[in-house]
C-alpha cells in the first residue's frame, strides 16, 4: 500500500521519513494444560503514534518492559502488526509505503532502507563468519555488489567506522566489545539506509567506549544523512545525541518533546519521576524514592491511565479512559488529563 500518509501530528512540520499511527502489538496468553485456549493478551505496544523526520535522532526511553524494543522491532517488521500503521518514505519524495500491510516479498527491497544496530555486539555477529563476510552479507542478499566492487565497499565502510581493511579477514572473537559494535554498525550502514534503529546500542559497552561509539553514530548521521530511532536507558546519552525524546510507559507514549524542552520542562508525572530517578554524580544529592505500587502489568492494565494507580495527581477523569497525546506547547505532546 502506498500513497500520502494521513494525519500528521504536526501539520506545519516537514514531511516525516516515518509516520507511526496507533501502532499495536499484542501477544496472546494461553492456558496450558489439556484444554489449550486463549485467556488474555499482553498489550506490549498499545496505540503508539509518532513522526520521525529526515536527519533526526528520536530517543525512545522508559523502564524495562515498557515496550521500547517491541515498538521498533514491530516497525521494522521483525514482528507483525496487531493493528495500526507505519508509513515510510525511503526515497524522500513523498511516496509513502505502509509497512504493516506488505508481504515478505514486497518488504524485502525496503530492508535496504531500514536497518538495525543490536544491543549485544557479540551475539549479533556470526562467529563462523569473518568480518568481511559479515559486512558484505547484506550486499550478497540484495545482490547489490560483487567481486572487486563488493570488496571496495566493505573496505570503505570499515574505514568509516574507524577500523582497517585488513581486519576483514579476522573473526569477531578477535575484537573488543567496542570494535564488535563498530562491525555491527558497518553491517547496518553498508547499504546506505535512510532509517537506522539503534536498540540499546551502547548499553553493553564501557563508559569510555560508549562515548566513542556515540560520537561515531553522530558523525555518520551527518556524513550519510541518516535518521535514528535511539532506544536507551541512559538519559545522559539520550540528552547528548537525540533531537527529540519519546517517553514510554506500559506500552504507550506518555510524553514527546524536543530534548532540552523535555529535560528542562517535563510535564507528565511519570516523566518527572524518570528524570528525577536518574543517578547524579553528587554524594549530597537526595535520592528520589519510587512511587508506591508496582509497574503496570501489560497483561492486566488498569482502566484509564496506566500510571494512574501510582500517580499522586490521579483524579476521576484519569480512571475513565486512557488519555491520548495532545499538544501542550509547540512540539510538546503529553498524554495526561491533569496537564
């Protein structure tokens, strides 16, 4: 399905590269035993909507289990949609393709334009393949290069990520974690994608190596014209690299704003709690205690706002229906009826 994407969140903004609308990914829950029947569902991603603009880095943050990784894996069609739409414009010419409705055959050419950098730089690399074979594999699969042209493109990409062409004959185990992640980045970028998803791409690395990889990602964004969805827990990293940030809780985006606006003026109670909980390098700084109650269970969400049972500002309206995102200031969206 192709055409013009409906309902921009910000009509005055440039055309987005990716427009996600009411994306849902539910996992069925079955009763085990003699009678195998469906008894419920886990709403891992529940009506998520956002735009990603060309040459932008959008951060996706929240607690473990809030649905960040499931959201991006569903957009890339590693998981099938339960419902909703994701409109993608790989050529940047306004001709959008709806990813959720594509067959595997029609989806394959689009994989050249959307790639993923994984969290674990060792588990995501085949130990039986050399570095050169790993980086060249996407070109083989899509039949984009062969022979000396393929070798030249692999060499060029290795240099771009700060490695040497002679490294391509070695195996992943011969490299450090930071170098392995550079190999993963090279594999993701070898086909010049428009969209790159970095799913906790630096969380498994040492702090000093994190800084190197983050600077590399930022440099490649500028030189190759990339757009990132950057999934992370480390709010300091998010503040450094992201242009805008979306905060998720229990499968939904509860706040979306430009990075500095979100950090300086958080509106949703959960966002304020998340920012206050981030560690500060000050021994005299008081630790903010967590709110009472448990993190919302995506398999048994409460009526209304999922954060309501833990929110000190929760009122009657919060328990009636889950609030939708609304714009409280230019570019600042919040899903909260109390704000």
